[in-house]
């Protein structure tokens, strides 16, 4: 089973990955947790280009193709082998992030993004996507607190430095996708405290993962 987490900056995906790992461990499921970009050694190098705040002039199409390159490497060397071995794969961001950030927010043609995904990645679609939904202003405030508390995050703050309207388009894009594919998306209220968010996620996992082999 392939599970993805999506959401704007500061929505708590990294924190809730730990909740999912605990739940899967308790359920006795073999699993892999990973992320995009940067889920492989080569992907880590691509991530350093994509998230470096000094790369302000990175062209949107170049940005898109770097994400696709990261995803091809990730699928071939991590995700597909784990799925073939019967593991549950949980990924922090995947294709939906590309569609909303480079499509809805950057304005690149969404049909082109879909076609690139089909050609380069075989169109692999998650079985379950947990969308941690949060008002962008609140998410950015959380993200900047994290950046100020840990200088390592400052080196990956290119998207946090985008204007608020960019993040509003990202959120709107996510909610649009969730409305179009309600069978795959579960919207999680990420404005609540960490424990309450975790309860929602565990309920979604119980409904969608329990009993699946």
C-alpha cells in the first residue's frame, strides 16, 4: 500500500510521519517512510538545489523537471522495490505536491505535468493521501518558528520565502484535488494540536489500512 502526506509549509507532515510509523508498527506492518524531494542519495543532492533560498531565479520549468528527476530516482530505487516486497510505503509529498506547487501556484500547464508523470513515473498513484489542511498564514508562522529554532531548516527555506498568495494558491489546489478524488484523499484538520491531528490520522489509517494486505 502506498500512502502519501500532503500539505502546505508548517502543516505538520514531518511530525505526523512519526504518528504513522508508530501506528504501522503497532499494527505489525512492514513499512518504509520516505520523502520527496530527497528520499535517495541522488535525490538529496537535487533537494539541495530545489530548496536553497539563494536559488531565487530557478525557472518554473527547470524546477518542475528537477522534481520529476528526483521522483524517477526515488520510485526506481526506493518506492517500487519496497512495494514489490510487500511493504507499506509512506511518503512525505509526492505527485500531488508537484501538481499544486508547479501547476496551481506557478501556473505551469497541468496537463503537461500529468503527462510527464505518466511518461517518467508510470503514473503510479497513492492508495491513500492524507491532506493536512491549514490556513497558509498559520502554516507559515509555524514554519518560520522552526526555521529560527534550527539553522539547518534555514538552508531549505526557498518556498517559505514565497509570498502569501503563492501559498494560498497551493492550499486551494490541494483542496481542489481532494474534491476531485474523495476516494483517495482524507482531509485532516491540521489547525488542531499535535495529539488531535494524530487522532484523525490514526482513524484514517484504521479505516483504509486495516485488513489490507
